[in-house]
């Protein structure tokens, strides 16, 4: 079998028109070895040492020869005349799929659906196990660095708390009392900050760092409401939610970037952000369940949590700086319903 091709020797940009013969195991053709007009010489290249690039639409076929030179030909069906090789069948199948619009459309739909399923169900599971496998020391370092960044004057998020020492001690003691009664508190470190930027807020950082703003303390009617919110944040610490959410956002971003192929694209960042917000709703419900159980066990009125949550929602209204506890989370009215049910008795665990 023979076909016409342009031969590039890898030295000169000038192509030579050659007639290539395919034997059982080699490409053979005659071509000059320099530009001085010398007589053509016989070239033999074993097929197993050459790289025949896959079809790309109806473009020219490219054959990379073993010495760095190349053949380019308009002849498309090279594989039928090459030694039998299972990879040839694979490339023919791929080219067939690429050349049929219906197959491309179904493949695209399959990729989109599988990616959505992976992001919705696979990523949270992967993040959960990754968080469990992360040493506590690393998680604590992450939380410490985050807090230091938030405390930095250039960012302007936090300033020193202006609460009195007596008020801080009262809250600390009330939280310790909750933990003594429930005997189910994770290791934590409660920190007070003032933040006109963030406003009334409380949130948990990786490693057990609990942040409470002076503005939230001022919003609360009594310590029961404050402890109810802190119980919710302890639920985040217990489930290592901050670390899981960080991992979920990171993994989601990597997957979206892999699909879009554009690291700098805004489109790659926004879907990951939206997915991370969705995950936050699930984690909020876990923290709510922990808080409800803890408040019942510690004989703290469960409606305290509902009351402060409604105050938070009202105080921020439609502001974009809504606190962590009410932003991007489940419907507030649905969340507080379990906390408003009649509390018949305390559920302190038996010793």
C-alpha cells in the first residue's frame, strides 16, 4: 500500500513530497538528506518505533518518525494498513464518537450529570473522611492562622473586646457548666472580639476556636441565649464542620476547574462557592441537633436559641453582612420549630 505525504526532516522547514510505502512492519520512502540537490536516499522507519497521531476531524494525519522527522498526509485511513494493534481499534472508536454529534451530545450530558452527582454526594463524603484523617494539630494550626488573619489590622474585621472581665467570666463559666452537664463537649477555646464590620455574630474556626462578638452579647437578653448559640457552635466543633467545609470548597473548586479547564475563570469559582453554601445548610442542621440535645440535657430553655436566632435575622435584615448563623442556611422558621416545642424535662445523662 502506498500514499503521498509531505516529509519534514526536522532540520529544514522545507517539505519534500514523497511516496510512502507501507510494508508489514515499516514505512519506506525516498528523500534527500540535505538541501544541496543530492540524489534521494532510501529511508526505512519501523512502524513500532513511530507515533501515528490520532485523527482530528478531517485534518491531515501526522506520523512522527523515530529520528524526529515527520510525515504529513491527507490519507485518512492509515490504521487499516498497519500491523494489527488493539490501540488502533480504540482510536478508531474514539474518532467515530468525536465525528457524530449525537454521541457528543449524550457524552456531554453524561459528563454534566456525573459531575453534579460527584459534587453533590461524592465531595461531602470525601471531605468527611479527609477531615477525620487530618491530625488535630494541623486543624488547630489552620484555625490559629485564620484567627490571626482576621485579627490583622489591615483587614479590619476584629478589634479587642470591650466586654468587662466579669461578663466574660460569667459566659465562660456558664459554658463550662453546660459541658459538665452534657459531658459531650469537644475541646474548645472561646474568644471574644468586637467587630462593627461583622456585627452580631458567633462562629467556629477549625481546631475548636469559638469567636463571639460583643455585638452578639449585647443583642442577647441573658446568658441562656448566649450559651444556646455557643452550644450550636460547639456542634460545629464536634463535627469538625469548619474543616469539612473548607475541604469541600477546595475539592469542589478543583473538580470544577478540571471540568472547565480554566483556573482563572470566575465561572470556576462561583459554582464551587454555591456548592459550599449548600453543604453549609446540611452542617447547620447537624449543629442544630447537637445544640438542641445539649440544651435539653443542661436544663437550659431551648427557646433561648430560637429567640436569639430571630433577633439575629431581624437585626441584619437583607444585609449582605448577615451573620454566619443565618446566612446561606436553612429557613430560620423551620430551624427554630424543634426549639419551640414544649420542654417537659431535662435529659441529663446517668452517671
